[in-house]
């Protein structure tokens, strides 16, 4: 089941690069939640993510995930979770 309305998902994009976003796979969200529980996940602002994700929106290049909490996408650059080391 989708956490984000399909019509909204069509118009959402990364606020930094303007790339399209899509809902992240459950396996990726689960892996990130495991990392959050162990304290190893940080957001773009460098702060440890402490709140479990309900889901996420994955940027098209798969480098960044925007959290979804309480069915609300958090589309702030500093709240995004980098998925790779650059």
C-alpha cells in the first residue's frame, strides 16, 4: 500500500536537484530503520536520525532518501538521508 497519494507523488521532486522521487522499497526502509535503531544513520545536516521511518521517497539517482513520517513526506534538504558516501 502506498503511503503517498499517487497524484502528489507525480508532482513531488527533490528540492535540491529537482529529480523525480519514488517510494522506496520496504527492504531499504527496513535497513535504514535498523541503522536508526543502532544510531548509525545521519541526515544531510549531520544529525543522527532518531525517529523511525514509516517510509521514504527515493531520489531518482538513488543517492538520497527523504523520510516519510505519519504519511507526510519530509522534503527538506537537511532532513534527507544520504545513501552513499561521496
